[in-house]
C-alpha cells in the first residue's frame, strides 16, 4: 500500500496535473487504514491520493463473497442462481440501453470489460445471441472458468485491435487507478463507429457530503468522475461523446442498485409490485446517475 501518513505536501491531479483540494480522510473498512481523498478544481476528478494497490489481497475470494472491502457484493450467489438474482434487473437494463443506442445481432462482437462473474455475458448470450466476451482479473476468473463464458486474457486483448462493435464497462472505472491508459486500450479495441457504454458513480451531487456517500469505499473505489471529467477523458482518448440522459434501461440499472443497498440477493414478490419507473426517476434526480456520457469509436 502507498504511504498512509498524513501529509501537507501538494497533491496534484492524476489526470491534468493541477493542484488539488483535500476532501478529507476516510478509513478503509477492511484494513482500517486512512485514505486521503482529493478533488481537482480544474477537471473535477476526485480520487484516493494513496490507493491500496495490492490487488491480489483486495480482489481475493473474500471480496467476491461480500466479506471484503465492499460489503455490497456477492458474486457467488449470482453464479449459482443467475435467473433469481436481483442482478438480472441491471443486466436487462444494460441490454435495453444498448438496444436504444445501436443494433445487436448474432454477428455483433461485444466485450464486457470488467465482467465480474460473467453475468452480463451469459445473460446477453442467452437473450440476443451476440458474440459475447468477458475480461476479468482476480479470484473470480478462476471461479467461473467452468462456465460457458469466453474469457479473454491481457495477452488476448493485445491482439484484438478494432475487434468489438460494443464494449461495456459496468461499475468498473471507479476501481481503476489509470483511467487514461484504460480508455486508450478500449479505444484501440473498439471498431470505428463502435459503442462504449459505461456506468460509474457521479460525485457532483455528493460533494457536500462526500465522505458519507455510500459509494466511497476507498480501498476499492479509488477514482470518481464528474460527467465533465469523463467527457474530457473520453475525448482525449479519441472517442466521440454524447449525453443521452435517462435511457429506457436505466430503470433496471437503478432498481438493482436500490435492492443491492437493501442487501437483497434474490428477487422478491413484494418488490415486483413497486412503481419502479417513478422510484428510479426520483432517485436519479438526486443522484444524477444518468448524466455520464456514452462514447463512440
């Protein structure tokens, strides 16, 4: 792990090099160590200045069972019960959003970057028959090796230039220390005119209470992007950006987030009767989840 001692040294933005402002210090749930959070007044990027980079320890078996730095995840239940998991709402929502943006068919090559347990890959293979691929590292990769999920390695990606019509990165970029390098890689992998669709938390509405924002798990969530920050990054990587707002699938995406925060794992009859379109619109007005841009190659 990096130096966790309090420092008065100037911390510069990892993206644009400007001098940043401290947002405060928050201790990690798993290690109890203090992490220093900063915000750039120039590009509005928020980040952990002293991130934990022992990825083998972070993304171990305990993490994927919900016993790690992020208590909200439990990928193993979803592997065993993919049709009953509440994650179905997000998978369907992502697919609905993709349908609203571009065509999907049997010849579509789709990479889910940071695919977790491969749930979105399996869901979309079953429902649209696209040529689905996943990329994931950490313990979960070996845990899903027996499933019908075409998993690509780092070496595979190096030979896949301009190979994909669609790339998704669902709740991935908050984990990434080098978003510039990662976006450069994704731009290289995407075909000309292809679609990059990502989701990540929006820190802008939370600045007054940033350290209390439930999204801030500084051991694993180390990068936070205002929409203008992500727009700037995408354009610098060679993407064409577009702001589409509340696409039809976001009801499913936000519904999943709500149920996940309630520590639910499986779908329930009581929640199926709720007016989710209204609920999710109201939540989005407060959290501004749908303000992040989409990108085209």
